[in-house]
C-alpha cells in the first residue's frame, strides 16, 4: 500500500474532515418538518446517525432506541484487558445527543413491523417511523464450535462486546498465576474489528512481560492470515520473543470443540489447555436484524451501498457491522462514516431528493504496546452501484520503523480515539 504522512492523514480524519468526505451538508427544509427518523442502536453507527440526522436537518424528529444508558466502546477495550486503562476510559453517555434534540429511549427494540412502520419495544410500547436506521452491531453463532454456548462465555469470555465481558477477561488475567497460559481463538471471517485479536494478543503480552513474565500465549486462528499480520508479527518478535505461539488453519489452528471442564480447546489433531481461555465465536448481524428479516442466509444484511437502505425491507437502512459493505471492514470508524452518509441520504430521501454520490474513509490504529502503534487507512468511493477502494489513497504503517515512529503512532491512536468519541458522543 502507499506510504503517506501520518500527521496529514490524522488531520484528515478529524471530525470536520470525515464529515466532508462522508456526506454533503443538508439544509433545513419545511418539507421534512413532520418526518420522523428512528435509529436502533447507540454505538458508533447508531449514535452518529442520530446526531448527524439532526445536524443535517434540525426540523426532522430523531428518536434513538438504545437499552444502555452508558455505552462501552470496543475500540480501546483491549487497553482495559491489558491493564492500561479502566472501564471509565471507554465509557460514553448520551447527554450531548439529548441536548441537541435527539429523543433517546432506553429500551430494547424487539421487532420491526415494516407494514405499519413501527418498532416494538420490550416494555410494550411502539415507535413509528418514516425512515428507520438500524445499527445493531453483531451477534454470535454459538453453535459454530461444538460444546461452546452463551452460558460458557462466563467461563471462557469472548469480550467481543465491550462491557461486563471486558472486565471478566481482565479479572481472569489478573488472577492467572505467573507461568500460566492465555489461550485465545479469534473468529473466522467476516467479523467485527479484523485487527482486534492481534491487538489483544499484543496488550496481554505486554501485561505478562511487565507482571507475569513466565506466562505464555497460544493463538488458535481458523484463518490463513489476519489483518496487519506482518506488523504484528514484527512487534511480537521484537517486544515479546518466545511468548506467543501462533497456529493458523494451515497448522491445526481451527478449534472444533470445547472441553470447558478442563479448560481445553480441541482441534482436528490435538488439544490445548489454558488457564484463561478467550474463545471469540463466529459472528452474524445483531439480533433485531435476524428477527426482523433484514439479514439473508449469510447472516448479514444486504444493502444499497449508496444509501444503506435494506435490499430486503423498504425504508429501513442498515449500517455498521451488520451491513454488507465490503470492501469496507467491520469497524467502529467505518460504522461512523457509513452513518453520516446514511443520515444525509435519509434526510434527502424524506425531502424527495436523490442522494449524492458518497465517499467513505476508514482508519484503524492498533497498539502492540503502550508506546508502539501501527495503523492502516483507506478512502472509498462509489462506482457501478458498489463501494470501491480509491487507488493510491490508503496507507499501512511501514515495517522496520524506528521506535520513535511507533511511539508517534501510539500517540496518534489516542488522539484518534479522543477525536471520534467527541465527534459522536461529545
């Protein structure tokens, strides 16, 4: 990929720059004064969509349905697992959204009635919409590995939805004896945050290096390769030599079953025991997408990639991890960018106008250590009814970089998180 200036790209990724790339500004219009936009989900996609729908046209009524009063971000949750930050660091609230006029309903959306254009809530009420934006994140395919169930995630946490599972895995690592084994199995493609397992392995290794230097990490990866693999392997060799044993699909890294009683993961030709086991299941679109018919047989939601309107249900848009937006990855930044495009398109459609041609951007920073960062970024266009990568626009951290460069990228990672959190929830 093309090398580029980290400093310049970081500036590009600021809130104003991303909005300019993502969607045109939409002026107020009396034609949409009575229109109601409902958003399901208060994460990177949903909260962004709610905020920017109001910003693009303040005369539109916007209601966001989110059961939690506090949202914990998956980005930077690995720093909590690795002991660098507390849960407060990744906690966000919805006060700013409420202050700008978004109605926030803290309840579960249980069913979408597309004929009546209503969303049924767990407490029994219904909310009507003219256009609905759904950003439900992911759910898990619990039956994909024999013997692994949702209840067993309390013993072998996945920690792939930030919150209680994040703290559970952190506490297990703290309680693990020095000389113990952390056994992690990343999920198969496609899944939320492709570089996330590599970062988690890195920050757990950093914790072990500092506090439990006799411990080791075993990785059972069902894939042939993983995101930023070369950069992660370089970092592990430099910072954590001999600590990480990595197995992939070519050398018996596919977990077939679980022996929970003995904390073992079973492969085709062997088995591995861990003092702490982090089994991350295969994934699919969030539950409301499944129960409402937004997902197809793949488990994900097909959409018109210009507007993110569902190809299965009219006037319903799906953004973020649940949507089929390849070649964009399933990431928090991608979800936020898609949300801005979708919000602008929805406002335009409500006014009877044709949506513009979108552009998108995604960047992903990963920490290999607190002072060692790596990143990948890409700008996307739209041609022939689909999202495309814009050639020459992306960049990957160079291999063999000096320590000062990696430290600078780590600082950029922190700045990225602060900027995007402020843009969405601030």
